[in-house]
């Protein structure tokens, strides 16, 4: 029963909180229409002053602007409250002002008489000064700070969101933390944007205060003289004092609120409130205090100056400086007395300062940030995930995560791709434009920025979106900015697949296979072969663009032959023979004739002798023979390319590895196969001989 009653009470409280906002706004708007007695005006003016002081105190003790995110709304509400009170009090002043100085309530009377000594000229001057301070100094400055902060915050949003996505992709944070950070960034942008607009309320309130005062004074004179038959001087004094009291009781809270707004938008976010920041930063340097105390002391000794005041301030500053110097001198003594305190060692270097290099990285210029910003419909992150998925399906293992960062040192539209900290590719991409690639059969030239495709080096031109259809009609291959970057990344990770298969990736691959073939993996690693040897074999395959999707066959072959040899190169050759059908199918469709280049028998015999004398990893090819071999291989490859055939060289198995390693740097598109890798069911046709001109 008690629990039910408590729950009911909580529900009632929540309902009241929900209704508090609408009721307050309706009451404020009603004050503009309904006449209010002087007692209610006193209460509301006092409430307005209290609210302004509360807002000022909260702004002083707020450490982060987002902790006071409702401030722009409070600015609007307090401004609306002051304007409503001005209207209500003006109504009372004009209707009852002839009856005496307390016609509009005790608060207005107090501000009109006691604060300015009953002199309406002084009151008018004080009122104008307050309005100038509020309008020209505080409100204008706070508005400018809010405007600049809003602009910088919005400009920095994509970079912050990209950093969050990068940390999320790297596994440094979870989804909940990423969601919270994105929410904070969005709230920060909304806050400064709202503050930029809310500052206009305060500025308009200051202008309205001046106009209301002038209208009330003129209206009071007319009402007092024409309707109540007062003397002009008496009417001027009576209504002017009431108007000035009304203006002051509204402008002082307005000044307090404006000051609070300036404090909120001008603060730098730290873990300290304003008082702690001022004390720790303004009075933290004793030499500054000593110099200031000396200057004040010298000024206090000058005849005719208020000596006591200057010397008193100088003594206070000198005392503070002395205490600061004493504390600094005592600090080392305390450290020597208590060396066992471990917190001092926290500043020392540690292994936490060593950060690993990203295996794969993408750095972008600031104009490419929209490509990775989901809030701006950027789809680059999604496409990169698609590339990794496609790579895993085609090659046989999941590549490392690609860490994306903005780099202000790059040109605005530039990007670069890194592998283990080294740049392996770079280019430029223009967000919102399209790259028209010339595949060699275009019918016209397009206007735009002439360039080349960063992935394959084909001639291309960057064009506006309006020319996209025209480019396609004229034979161009047209891709957007994201596709340019992702195609380049895709090409490079395929080219460097061998370097991407580290021990961590291999272990994850084996763990994945172990769920399907537990006995198979257990029999091979580490019983027959160490993990490093398996990695070397797979590295050799990937280096020559042989995928490792068929890991079951690879493990079967290694398990069978690991008892005869532990040499990674020999085992690689055996695995390649087992994967021969898949290797040949990469270059020639199933059932088609295998049209390849081959070695002249004399050159073949020479290379076999070189291999036997220098070993399979030997480098005993003399310079003349090496030069001839390269020239002949280039000539045969060119002829093969003219025939529209894959550039494949067929050689005996004994020299395949040697030739592939030797020719890889000069002819990266050349693939070297051994006779044992060609399935018996495939017909072989020799299209040209390397060394046939010798």
C-alpha cells in the first residue's frame, strides 16, 4: 500500500514537472494582457531578480557549457518575462501614476527613489549607462563569441565524428560510448547555434527597454497633464521617477542575465569552475604579484594619491606573493621527506607511450571529410567495410581494419593510403564531382580537371555532376568520389595481400577453420609445422596473386608432405601444384586452351644450371644473361598482350620460383606457372618463346 502511494506521488510530481513549462509561458503571456495589482508586480519583479541571480550563479559554477544546455531557452523565457513585466508596469504607471510614487508597487518606488536618490535626472543617466553597458559591451561581445563558437563547432563536427568512427573501427570504444560521443557533439553544435540566436533576444530586449522608457515618459506626461490636470513639472517628476524605477528594475536583471550569457560562451571547457580557474591562473605566478605590488606601492608613496588604499592593496598582493613563494620552496622539501609517494612517478615515461602503427590507414584532406561523415550522407566507411568483406571472400582471409584519419598537412582534396606507416598510394578526389575515366574508346573530350585514375593510371578528367550522363554516352567510365578512393584501396590491398597476412590474421584464420575442421588444424599446427612456416607458405602464394580460399586443400597437402620436408619454398611448390586448377582458372576460363609463353630450350637449360649452382634462392645470374632475359621477357609479354591473352610464362618446376622472383619487379603483371600446375585435362598452346631470338 505504501509502495503504491509513493509511486502515485512520484507520478503526480512528474506530471507537475511536465506542466510547469507550459503554465509558466501562458502566465507570462497573460501578464501582457491582464492588469496586475502593485502587490503582484512587487512579487514578480522580485522573482525576476532572483531568477537572474540564480542563472548567474549556475553559469559561474558550470564546468562544461553542455551542463547548462537549457541556457538559450532560459534566455528567451527571462527576456519574455521582463518584457511582460514592462508592459504590466507601464499599464499601472499610466493608470495610477498620479496617485503617488508607490502607484506601481514598492519595488519600483525603491529603485526610483533610494537607488538614485530621488533625482530623476541621475536616474535617467544611470538607466542609459546600464543600457549601453548591456547592449554595446556585454551583449554584443557575447553574441560575437557565440557566433564564432557556433561556426567553429559546426566546422569541427565532421572531424570529430570521423575520429569517433575511427576509434570505433579500431575497437578502442564500444557502440554505447560512440553513441554518447556523437550525442555530445550534436548537443554542442545545437547549444552554440542556439546561443548565437538567443543573444539576439537580449540585444532586442535592451532596445525595447529604451523605447518603452521613452514611450512611458511621454505617455505619462500626456496622461498627467491632460487627464489628471497635473502641473507639467509635477507630472514630469512623478511619471519620470516611476518610469526610471520601472526601467532600472528591469535592466539590472537583464544585465545580470547578459553577464551570465557572456560567462557561459566565453569559458574554455575544463574540470574547474570559473572561480577555480581565476584563482589558479590569475594569481598563480608570484613574480607577477611581486611586480604589481611594487608598482602599487610606488604609486601609494606619490604625494596627493590616496596613499592608504594603494599601500593596502600593495600589501595584500605582496602577502599573496610571499605565501606562493613559500609554498613553492616547501614543495621540494615535502617530496624529499616523503619519497615513498608513488604518484610522483606517474609523469615518467611508460610503455603506454608506445603506440603501435596501424597496419592499414587512410588519411584524408579536410574537404574529403564529408565522404566519411554519415551525417553528410558520406558512404566511404560503408564501402570500405564492403571492400574488406569482398577481399575476404576473394582472397580467403579478413584484412586488418582500415583506420581513417584527417590530415591537415595534406592538400584539401588529397588522400593517401598507408601500410604499416608507409605510404603505398595517394591521389586526389573531389567530393560532389565525378571522375570520367577514358578506357581508350571515348568519342569526345570533356571540360574539367585533367588527371589520371589513381588506381590504374588511366587518363581521366574530373567533371561536374551535370556532365555525368554526357560522359557515359561518349564512352567514359564515370565514378563518384567515394568510388575513386575505394577502388584505389581495393587495388592496393589486393596488391599487398601477402603483407596483410600477419601472424595475428593467420591465427584468427586457423581459429575460424578449427571450428569446422578441428582435427585437421590440430594435426598440422604445431605438431608438424610451426605457425611461422605456414605463414611463409601462404605469404609465397599471396605474393604471386594465388588466393588461399581453399584452405582445406592447403592444410591437407601440408599435413601430407610436412614429414618429408620443412622447407617453405618446396612446400609452396607442392601446394601450388595441388591448387593448379584454381590457379589456371584465374587466367584462362574453364575448358579453354591455355595459351602461354615458354622458354627457349637453350635458355631453359642455362637457367637450370644457374639454379643448380646457386640454389633455388641463389642470385648467380650473370648481368649479361639477366639483361637478355629481361629484354626477351618484355618482348614476349608485349606480343602476348597484343594478342589479348594473359601474360603467363610456363617453365619447368625446378626454376619457376627463381624466375618468378627475378621477373616480379620488372614485370609485375607477369605470372610464372610450372608444368605441374597445369591440369592434365587442359590443352597447352605456346604463343611465343622467351629467348627464341638467341
